[in-house]
């Protein structure tokens, strides 16, 4: 009786282990939207000429302006009337604030159009019913132009 129970457990365990392994051609990778704001361990150096295509004002999906500028050798980003954040380049088109409050990705296409997104920390807010909405991370697309 014990042998039957043990052999049933072994067969069930081996079946489950085999079912979990798929051959590489049958697996699918799904990239996840990253709402983490982490400055790179080693920021990329970006010259004034390389940053120039990204400098300027963009309109976010909610209508707020996003401004990117360079002053001296330093890069800055500002959303609406909010505070200005010092940013560094993580990749040629991805900029992250050193204070971990925002991250901007801008994709320029060959046809001259662009798209991208802003991921930012939204400060706590008092709601109309008197409750508090805690600080959170939000993503806003940059309006295509």
C-alpha cells in the first residue's frame, strides 16, 4: 500500500515538474511598464549637441507643459509650475531626476514625429471629501507631435 502511494506521489510530482518547463520557442516575453524612478548607477555623459534635440517644451496628455533644458553642463526638467529637477541621462533618450521624482523618455522617429512618457511622483493631495490621497507614481504620455 505504501509503495502505491509513494509511486503516485512521484508520478504526480514528475508530471508537474515537466509541465512547468516549456521549450524556448514556446515561451513569450511580455515587457512590463516600469513605474520605478531610479537614477542610473553610472549616468551617461551627454554633450550639449546630443541633448539639443530633446531640449524644449512638450505637452503632456493632461495638457501640462514639460520643459527640458540645459544650463552649463547640467540638465533640468520641470512639469507645469512645479519645481525644477536636476536630471541625468540613463540612455540617449531617457532622463532620470537625481531626486527620484521623475523620469522622461522621448522617442524621436525618422519622420520627425515623437512620442514618449513622463513617470513622476505625485505629491499627497487632500480630496474633496476630506480624505488624503497618498504620494504615488503616475505615468503620463507625451502628446505626439
